[in-house]
C-alpha cells in the first residue's frame, strides 16, 4: 500500500518549493537536509508531502513524549489509511536498582509499565516486520535504546489461515513459544483462552481479539471479535500473530543463552568472593538464579533487557539492537527540533556506553 496524504490544505507560499527541493534531495541520496520555518508555518504538512512523494518508511524523531504525541496525532490525520505508529518509553514509573554501602542497603529495581504504550510499541515493530512500506513511526529518543533481535522477532511470527492443518495442542504450544500466556478469566492483551475446539487470542498490539475454530486437526474458521463481548467483527481468511514481547528468542538459542548467563554468573561470583564481597556475591547469585527460573517458566523476566547480549548472540562491547534495526535500509528519518533532539541523542548515546 502507498502513502496517501488526505488533507483539505494545499501547499502554498514557500511550501511547494521546499517540498520539491527536499524530495529531490532525498531521491539524490543526500544525507542531511534542513527545513527552516517559524512556528505555525506548516513544516509538519510540508514533511507529510515529502513522505507521500518519496514513499519511504519514515521515522520521525522528537525530543519528548508530548511533542511526539502531537506529531503522531497530526500524522494520523494526514495518513488515516496508512500505518502511523507511536513509539516512546512505556514506563509510568521507574526506579533503578541501587546499593547504599554506608547502610548496606540494596534497593531493588521497581517499575510500572503503561500497557497502552506497550501495545503501541509492539504495533510499531509489527508494522515494520510485516513488510509494509507505508509505515510512519513517531518516536522519542527511546528508539535508540535496546530491544530484541529483529530477525528473531520476524522468524517468530505465526501465520495461518482457514484450512491450515495443525492440531490444537501444537497450535497452543506455538502460542506459548511466542510468549502468549494461557488464561481462563483474565483475558487481556498477550493472552489466549481455550473453550473446547475454540481458541481466542488477544494480540498484544491490537484492540480486537481473534477467534480460531478447529474441526479436528484443521482450522475451520477465523474471526475478529470484540475481546469484551465476544461479538464477531469480521470473518477472516488468514491471520499473522506477532510475538507478545519484543524480547523473543528461538528455543535452541534460548538454552544456549541460559548456559551463557550461568557461566558469566560463576565468573562474576568468584571475582566478588575473591575480593571478600561475600554478601554481594550471594545477592548476585540469588537475583540471577531467580531471573533464570522466571525465564524458564515464562520465557521472560522483569529486566530481561539486562541479558539481551546472550539472547541476541552478541559479543561483549557490541551495541544492542534498537528500533532503527527494524527499518529497511532506505528509510527516511525526520528529526523535529533538531537543535534540541540531536544533542539529546548524543548525550544518551554517551551515557549508555
């Protein structure tokens, strides 16, 4: 599908010339271009025209959530038929772990995740992995922070349709592998429930759920349903289910990753014991072993990003994957308020080294 700009406005004044020059620059593979204009001069509308004419997947980068939300709303209005997404930090509250040596006090990491923003983040990655070209993602600086491997995320997408031959048990097992949790009463995003030959799935990135009806070992019917009432929205011929978490790992590498974590735990624990830090060694061992048990049971744990190097197969010192790795090579990046945003990127990159 192509970008289709819908607006009652037409480019006027200096806008047609700016649009033409920017489009020519993009097509000529110019790396950097600057659009100048006072507040209210229609820079967002100008960029929307550039996106439509270049037809490139686009990342719009803003320096805070408020401006990102404003740009997201405007782009949704300009491109109602296309995949416009919002990608910012999903923490409502975040307290990093800390240790106070004077009182020998360990403060555990505490956080609260906004489920609505988590849904929008997963929708962003799902849109990019789907292969669509008409994707706009409006993001804060969160886009440079660590995420799962896009190749693993793509390989984990579960595609099936009416007539697909698969046993119900194998189908459920596949859902668990891509981090969906079985439930009975608490039907929420990222879960599925089973009633006889019917399986309901509530994708982590959508507002509606899917109902899959089996007849023996064949999928007989697929429908989109309201997750609260169960009312049918539409009948479907095929469905793609994307993972319920950004950190998803193939089973063979998952086991190797656990071994790698355990090996590094032993090395680090022996270092602490050698320095006489027995309490710290004990605390580290308990914490990591608890996380390993959670990962074995659920496929993930709180703070799984701390172990991303092992799951991604990266060597020490390699940067983690981020949202930029989910884009195709020819994507367009637009930096809003660049005089503020670029220094912020530089500061955050330096602080994460």
